[in-house]
């Protein structure tokens, strides 16, 4: 599960970077870039939510073979935000980019998890 562990760590770093960016930088420039009309407090709240959701990924980054239910959350959890970002952001190019960001990480984590899980199961007698 080494590849899965490193991909989860990359996802944690990317989500924390995105969360810090959404929370502490100028939200008006970001909403103008994303082409959405959202108050600054909502943008900051989304940034804080990204950081809190990322905390749920920590067990998979530390020992993925010991926390299978958390691995399922890491692989399947972003499906609802992807759908919501795609539906809400259909008219906004920026929200579609956020949906694509989530989709790319979700597909990559799914592929790597399946490959590592099968290799781990086949290695056991």
C-alpha cells in the first residue's frame, strides 16, 4: 500500500494548500477568478472545511492496511463534492476546475488503492 499512502499524502498536501489559500488570501480576487458571486466568509468557510476534511485522510496516510473503512472514505468520499461542484458550477469555469481537481485525485486514488489492495491480498498466504 505504499503508492496509495504516498498519493494520500500528496492529496493531504494539496488540500491543505488549497484550504490555506481559500482561507487567508484575498477572497475577492479568487471569486472573480472563479466567476462566482460568493461572500468572503463563505470562501473562507470552504477553505476551513477543506482542512477539516483533510484531517480524516490522516489514518490512510499513516497506516492504510490497518484502516480499511477510512480508505473507503478516502476513495469514495469525494464523489458527492464532485457532483455538487459540477452541478452548481456548471456556469462557472472555476468551480468546474475544482470539480476536475477532485475527480483527478479520486480516480487516481481509486486505481492505486485497487492495485495495492489486490497486491496486498495476493501476497498473504
